[in-house]
């Protein structure tokens, strides 16, 4: 008589209990190894929370350093673009008196130029003269058109300028302003242009 085989999945009572325990332990060990392989990386691989935080802090510091370096080299940043205003009073170097005043007026610049003759000319010294102009500042240079005005020494009307337009050019270099003008309304022999040094 042949004994019937144990049904599938049932405990085989013919085998010693120790054999079943060994098989169960082996299966548990295999499952544990598989779960460990699929889990997060250990400390050696830098996968802990502390490791990830340290790496994140390092990247943030590097990004901040790059941003600071970029800002310092940016020609359009506040520190790089900062340029002193040319507004102020300038005095011409030389024997004859002349004063230049520059003042911002909206998106343009107002120019007032007052000049006198050479004292060495004695009785023939040219009368004082003045001229007003307005223009824009570009690349360290103001190209201005003479405008109608009523001054202390002379007055210029729109009709005068229609008949004879005039201009003033002021080239700026630090505290120095080089002035040229083709205005012909002053006395003969009087010079409006020249090299002017900032007073204030």
C-alpha cells in the first residue's frame, strides 16, 4: 500500500520539523536582502538625510558665489554703472574770465556760459557776454542748441536763432569740461570756448 502524497502547501508531517524551519529561515533571509537592495542608499553612499542636506548646502553656497561674481562684473549693476554727475560750476583756465554752469533739466541738460574779455586788452577789452543752451548728455558729451533767453548782458530771441542758429558742445572728462561754441552774438574778440575746471 502506497501512502498518499501530502496536498500542495500542506505541512509534510513525514519530514522532521527542523527542515521546515531551515527553509523558512532561508526565505526570510532572501527577502530581507532584496528589501535592503531596493531601499535608500546608506551613509557610505551619501543617501542619508544628513548627507543630502550637506550636499544641498554646498550647492547653495556655490550658486551664491557665482551670483555675487556675476553681479560684481555686470557693467549695468548699481556699483559698476555709478558715475558722478557733471552738474556744477566750472571756471575757465587762462587770463580771460569765463564761467560754465551745468544743470539737469528733465532728460536734458541746461548750459549757461558767461565769459569776459582779456584784461590785457586794456580799453579795447571785449564786453562780457553770455549764452544759454540745452542738449542731451551722451557718452560724456553734451551737444546743445542755443535757446532764446534774456540775460544780464545780452538777450537772444527765437528770431535771432532762426536767422543764425548756434550750438555749444561740452566734452566732459572727470572734473574738466572742454567747451566749443559757434555762437557769434558776442563782441568781436571774445572767446566762449576753452578748458574749464570744476569748482564744486
